[in-house]
C-alpha cells in the first residue's frame, strides 16, 4: 500500500512546480520579453538615425559652393518588428524618427541650415516606402 501513495504526492509536487513556473513567467513578462525588445528597437533606431545624420553631414561637407546634390536613401521596412516614420520638418536641423510602438527619437544636425539649404523632397517616409529623397543646395 505504501508504493501507491508516492504517485499522487509526486504528481502534486510536479503540478505545483509547473504552476509556480508559469506564474513566474507571467509576472516577469516585462523583464524576460518586453525589455529586451525595447532595448533592441531603441538600438536599431539609434543606428538608423546615426547613419542618416552621418550621411547628411557628409553631403553637406562635400557639397561645392553654388552646387546641389540629391540623395536617395533606402530605409529598412521595419524596426524591431514595427513600422515607423521618418520626418524631416522643412527648414529644420532635425531628423525625427517615430515608431508605431511608441518610440520617438530626434537627431539634431547642428549648423545645417547655416551652411546649406537642405530640403527633403520626401518630407515624410514610412518604413514600407523604403526610400527617402533629400536635396541639398549651397548658396
């Protein structure tokens, strides 16, 4: 009779361990899943913003006087699995990135308007569009 009592007790202990494990996963969802996704998305935004600002500054530096350059940039279709928007306000020194997940980052291009007349032929581009056309003209 004693060997029959071990099976229900081991089942109860195993079921309790499974319930505690699933409850801890549910409680730590933000720590285990949401936080790494947020960090990765933020890093991808930083990479894209830094790449844009570097290329824009290269165009400004190499632009000859009384010259103009048009640049078409290719965009990734998604960042962190979400769509996003690139916005360049007219007559501004900023490049703004907005994710539909809730991220918003601004990249300031210091002194850009003092050096050149930069205009975005496409002022707003979405990740699905995949191209952003920028025009630069030095006075």
